[in-house]
């Protein structure tokens, strides 16, 4: 049972009736969860690793069929993950020729194809860059891969083509940063012009790795300018792990919302850099603060649409299906907490510069234990109150472990 832990806003001049009304709280959380969907990545179910090697899991997905099966199980238990992100090279090695196979999996599992992710970092030709490579031939090849990814998205009805570009350089003076900007602008404009109505090109940024001197899309300002230059259907994608320590990510989110340029998120968590840890495992308060900015936008504008929510993380030690369900549950709980903030009350306290009361109004929502109400929402929607417990009882992990362990035992354990 949900117990309210006291008034969120302590001001006598602010009406707290709705804030402390249990039925109003329940209604607010239910409405938030009904609108909350988050995409899960196909690669989150496969064997992945570190720079030194990868740890093989017996239950890891080894085929696209197994990835869809795992994604369907997560959606069955959480009710919040109707789409799975696809990585072109890993999931569709034959490009558009693989579309019928994906369509068959969509029909069989009920999970739709989500964002289409080009691979611009793995092939030997991209050693010195892909869209920014000094070789016109390599740039042409990379641009064609972008166009092929758009075509795949069109065929599958995917709303987003999501670009993360690893291009950059490691040593000063070895590349022309100015010329690379021009090459990149040209490639993104060409890609944007190929989009179908309703498709969005998401431009992701990252300050470093694998490039350590300069990265061609190194921060949100670069991504924003590139998106604007590409065209109106290009937006910025924010990966919560792609920032220097101490970066105020929610301020970046607020700016991108203000200028109408926020297209989506890759959610994960980190301690030092792009650690790809499970969402909320290190700093759940940061995700809460980001969700607050998004819900403030919706509160301020009735026609404001939420950006695409996507998970992008690597489960090297945790069981993959278990970690994905844990992540989705955490995202739902943090979103529900953010929905408890009374935006009108908070705004009044902010405008009066009553700092302590405003902060207590804000963080008071974070400290509420919403798990009982989230469990009630699940049961009201025909789901198990605890998806993790339901997974344990289902025997699904044991089943896929038995089915896949021999194939995984033959997989390589090193990247070298």
C-alpha cells in the first residue's frame, strides 16, 4: 500500500490539497505510466564486453530471432517496451534484403522494429573516419550506408534513424577539423533529404572515445548545429553516459526542449565515463531531474510530445534479460516520482525565491516510495506487480540458458 510521507511543499500559502490527496496521487502516477514507453536495444541481449575481452553468458542471444524473443519477454512483463532498436550491421547484415525476416519476427512476437542504427565505426575502411574520412570514396560509402539505413527504416515503419558517429582524431595536426565539418554537414543533409514523412534523423554526440584528441560531434552544441543544418526533421539525441563528469545534463535537456531540438535519449548510467551501467544504478537523482524537465515541458504546453526514450547499455556481468527488466522498472519508478512534482506549486516557490521550500518541494517527490503504486498500476493493466519476480517464476531464463549454452560456449571471449 502506498503511504504518503508528508507534504511536498511546506508553504502555508500554497494549496497542498491535491498533493496530499492519495487518489489524486494515484491518478497522477497512473496517467504518467500509461504514457511512458521506452525502447530496448537488440544488442543489450547479446554477448558484449570491455576493451580487454568479453564475458560469455550462456543465456545471451546469438541470433536476431533470440533477440526478438528476449525483447518480447521484457515487454510481456513490463508492458512498457513495445519496440526494439536494431543495429544494421549486427542485426541486418544483408541490409534491406533482411526486412522480410524482421517483419516476420515483428508479427510473431508483437514487438515492433524501433530505431535503425547505422554502423559507422566497425569496418576497416573507417579507421580514419566514416562520414568525415579524408577519402571521398570512403565518405561516399558511409553516406550510402546512411541512405540504406533510411530505406530500411522506411520499409519497417521505423520512426527514427539514430546516428552515433565515432569519427575523430587522436593527435593534433593530423586531421583538418574544418574540412571534416563541411563533409559531415553535406552527408547529414543528404541523409535528411532521403527521410520519409514522419521519420526523424537523430544526431548523437560524445566528447571522446574512440577518438581522444577531437571528436567530430563532441557535444550538444555541435549536434544541434548539425541537426539544424541538415533540416527540420533532424534532432539531437542525448546519451546520459556521453558527458564529462559533473555536466548538468538536465540543463542541456532544458535548452534542447526550449529550442524544439530534442529528439530522444539513450538512457544508461555511469560512474566515470561511458560505462553503460544499468539505469539509476549510480545516480538515480539525475534521471529524476531529467524527467522533471520533460514533464515540465508537457505541463507548460498541452501539445508537447515526449522525445523518444531508448535504453543503450551493456550488461556484461548481470544477466541480460534480468538487467533489462530491472532497468525498465527503474525508469518507470523514476518517471512516476517526477510526475509527483506539483509544477504550479513549485513555480510559485521558485518565483518567490523561497529556496529551501522549493528544493523540498522538488526533492520531496524523489524520496517518495512509489513502488507500491507502480505495482498497483501494473496489476490494473493485467501485468505482474513485480516483473523481476514474475521472470524468476516463469523459468524463461533457465529455458534460454539450456537452449543457447552450447552456441555461446563456442563464441570467442576476446576482441583481440
